[in-house]
């Protein structure tokens, strides 16, 4: 199964992807994670993407589509893909159609996480992750069970994303409204869009996603 998780910054795409990976053995293809890894490694792509990401704008369509193509090429055909944060423009949506066809895959569902944008600033500015394993947390909605210790790997180091400040989040949301939301009608026309209330608690959102995929 190949699915897109769609929603503005902080909608819960990464949170839900992580659970699908763990429970269904699917693979999360997050262009945001790939770009952050490239920035950290100071590759040519990373050097080009760094300032764009810090402003909250979109990296070029060619760069992100090439990243997705390379990841899919390295995956076995039996492993399902979760596209998280991709596609984000009409050009990327068209590129994904071609990439999927070239890997003999088809898109099963586009799951839109419906959220109230005002609440998202709070979600994003409270977000932090384990510096070692990447497990995601939130200052109020998902704290580690033991304060200062990662539930998953036991590390005591955590980090926050440089683009998770209010000003950049507002730009990221404006980019979503202007460039990403308009791709939904393309998928609606194919009858593959399903909607889940992303404002519900994390487990309730998960149940909504599971109900679509089961
Ligand atoms: P990217 O990394 O994709 O960021 P994003 O889309 O802004 O999404 P986020 O990761 O911020 O949010 P999320 O929906 O995954 O939320 P999460 O689950 O963490 O992109 C970053 C940048 O890279 C872009 O700005 C752009 O520059 C570039 N880029 C990436 N892809 C690109 C592309 N295709 N084209 C061009 N440029 C690209 O949840 C957020 C917080 O809320 C967490 O703390 C979580 O614990 C909490 N939470 C989650 N669900 C709930 C819930 N139901 N209730 C309460 N809290 C919740």
C-alpha cells in the first residue's frame, strides 16, 4: 500500500507515520527528514536547502522529487510507502505520478489530517525530539514517561528544530495554503482522498487512519 499523509505543519503527519512504520512495517518517506539529514551532512543539496528551510519556504521541486525517486528505488516492492510532507506542489504531485509508475506502484489513499491552524503554532513550538533516536515529544501533549529520558532509547539528550519558531511556522502555513492545499482536488477527482480529524487526541487520529487502511 502507498499513501500520502497530507496536512499543514504540525498536523501530525510525522507522529502518525512513526506508528504506521512500527505497526505495519511501512516505510516513511519524509522529504523534511531527508533534507534535514542533507543539511546536517553538508551535502550539495543540504547547502542549497538550508536557508530556504530556515525561512519556512519550499525547497525546489526537482530536489525533493529526486530524493523520493532515489528512496523508492532502494525499497523492496513489498514495502508500502508513506509519503510524509511530499508532494507539496502540483509539480511534485505530477512528478510523484511518474515516479510511482516507474517503480510499478500506485497510490492507494491520500489521508488529509484536518486541523485548526491556530492550534498548530502551539503544537509546533512545543515539539522536541530525542537527539539519538528521533522519537518525537511535546512539552504538553507527549512528555517522556520519565522526565529527561527518552522512552524509546533511554538517551538524555533532546533537540528542537531551528524552523520551529512562530515566525517561520506562519510562513510554512502560508506556503501550505498557497501551494499544497490546491493539490487536494487533483486527488479528490480520483476518489482516493480520506479525511481524519487531526485535532483529536493522537490515539484517536490513529484509529481514524487505521480504519481507512484496514
Ligand atoms: P517538514 O519536515 O515536512 O515539516 P512540516 O510539513 O512543516 O511538518 P512538521 O514536521 O512540522 O509537522 P507534522 O505534521 O509531521 O507534525 P508532527 O507529527 O511532528 O518540512 C520542513 C521544511 O522542509 C519545509 O518547510 C520545507 O522548507 C522543506 N520541505 C520538506 N518537504 C518539502 C517538499 N516536498 N517540497 C519542498 N520543500 C520541502 O506533530 C507536531 C507536534 O504535535 C509534535 O510535538 C506531536 O507530538 C504533536 N502532535 C501530533 N499529533 C497530535 C495530536 N493529535 N494532538 C496533540 N498533539 C499532537
